[in-house]
C-alpha cells in the first residue's frame, strides 16, 4: 500500500481485517518495523480518537509520532497554483509538503470540508495536494469526502461482534444540531459494499448521499422497516448533500431509541463518536449492552496499526 486516503485503497478487505485482528491480539509484536521511522500527524481540525489512536498505533510499531495542529500552530497554507501570495497565507503547500517529507516517513492529514462549496470539497484539495507534493506516503485522518481509517475500524468491529455469517447492517441518519460532513457515512458505505453483509441505508427524504457512493445499495425512507431483523445499527448524522451543507431536518423521530432497537434482531449499536446524546441516540441505548461504541473506538488503534504496517511493509 502506497497511500491510504480512501477505502478504494484497500485491495483485500478480509485480509486487512484479519491483519487488524492479529495485531489486536499482540499489538507490540512488530516493534521493529517502525524503528527509526517517524509519523507526522497534521490536523486542520479537532480530534480525540483519530489523533490518539493513530499516535498509539505508531508507537506500538516502534515509530516516533510528531503531531501538529496546523490550523492554529502553523503558517496559513496556500493551495492554489500561480497566485500572488499577498494575503494572509504565508506558505505554499509545494514547499510545506516537501519540507514535512524530510522530517517524516509517513504524513497523515485531517482536513474537513467547507460544506459551502461542493465542487471544491469533492476535489479533496488538501489531502490531494499533500499526495501530489509529498515524497512520502500520505494517510487520510478524515478528508472532505472520506474517513477510511474509521471505516476499517468499523469493519473490524462488525467482524468481531457478528453472530451470523452475513449480518444485516443498517446505516441510519439521525438528527444533529450542526451541519456535519459526509465523510464517515461515505466511507462506511464503501466498506460495507466490500464486506459480506446485507446492507441497507435509511434516511429522511432529501437526505440522499452522493450517489457515486450509494449506487447499488438499498435505500429506504422508512426507518422502522430498515431496522427490522437488523444485526447492526450504525447511526450517523450528515448534512444535506443536495442542498449542500444545509440542515433541512432535525426530526426527533429519527433518534435511535430503545423502541426502535426492539425492532431489530438484538442489534448492536454503533457510532463513530463523538455522539450527541438524546439527539442521535438516547441515553438508554447508548448505556445499554447493545452499544459497542467504546469497543469500536478501541479498534481505531488496530485499524490504524494495520494500515501503517501495510505502508511500512511496502516502503521496505
Ligand atoms: N471518530 C473520529 O474520527 O473521532 P475524532 O473526530 O475524535 O478523531
């Protein structure tokens, strides 16, 4: 694996999940692979899980990890070519990416979308610019359109908790007070399309995700119908994709409740976190045995460690 910025970079999901399981069973077994290597973690946005789990994954592999909050601690970066840099942007990505490549053997970047300019967001300018100008592999810590490390952790969690060979997995929209990106649901959809699951998406009318991600997947606007016989409920809010970045519904009837979970086949409840209690899901569900959100977050370390291992193996 050269870069990891999309679920599309996974060649064999079963093999990757098996590697993550092996790593989880013995997280410190391969301390030599990262010896004298440095992971640079660059954040343009806040994080708890991604930052700590990816750093821990690097440490588990014997790597050093350097973390920088670029939005608050670095020079403002210019990403456009050919501009006269007479504004507030002090450094061009061309130099910045090459310089960081001299300090780090792998660069990992988090950069959220604007949610105001769909075309620009879909260009993934920040992560793609690092890929273009860095001379070392690049990992996405969540870009404008995908959160692939989260998706690997989700696939690992489903593999661990499934009780039937081909579980029914439901991705359900749920209400939220702020406009949220599409990266988590997009990558979850992509990875579920690669997994051996019966997958269905449910959301209010008008909340369709980008059809480039959801093509071929069953979609229903009837949440109760979707929940019937489900083995996993994966809740997530996203802002409107058609009316780009807008909140056009906060319908509380879409909150995941005990009554809705009762429609399922004793389903496990999943969410990438952070989660808004009693907006996305009620306290009763989140605090119940059905919730596996903490286990899911724990798997972020082993997902990241599996990806770092694949990249380090490729680097030789
Ligand atoms: N799930 C996730 O990416 O969490 P953070 O935003 O805290 O990193």
